C-alpha cells in the first residue's frame, strides 16, 4: 500500500490521493480478502464508471484468471451472472446518476449469495446501501445531464 501511495503522490492525482487518505482501511482489507478468495470476480460499471471498470478488470486479470466483466448495457445481463454463487464477488462501480443496470446486477448477485463490493461516491448512495463492502471515492464530477 505504501508503494502505491508513493506512486500516487508522485503523479499528484488529487482525488485518488484524497481517497487513499480517507479510505476506510477495514473496508479496504475486507475487499482485498474477498477478491483474493473469490471463486469468480465479476465487475460492472457503465457510463462514467465504464472506464474505471475496464481499468480494474485489466489489472485484476494480471493477478487472477477468474475475472469477468458484466456488460450490463445489453439484454443478456442476467444470463452473464446466472450461475453466480456464494463464493463469488461482484464489484459494482457507480457514481451520480447511478446506473439502474449496475444496481440490478448487484441485487441479482446478492440474491445468489455473492459478496458485493461497491465503489461509489458516498456512504448513502444506492450502490453503498446494496453492497456488503463499500469503498468510497470522493468525486465532484458534475454533468450537464444533472441539470436536465
């Protein structure tokens, strides 16, 4: 973790550094344990979270061979996670305007007994409420869509 913090400080990624400084260490450790012990690791994130989901999938696949992306924009969302079970982990990433498809995937996975890890902007977001473990990433991201 310290080496990672050093890299972040060198590049001065403001919100990433702020997130690392304020992240709940217990939640972070629980997330790491859940991911490392998972039968399968599923990741979902759309719209503004899609890039983060792809980034996370890329790096987790360098470590684990059981990482899958849930493409929740198509009609086969539930077919992709049909056999999800209690040994699996689903990582849902969503920020305002929270994705209904991400929330549906998390809800379905919870019913299947999977451990849910949420990555979102605040403790009372829909993703945080649905998740077993939640990592909060502060964000001031605004969109013209929010004013509609």
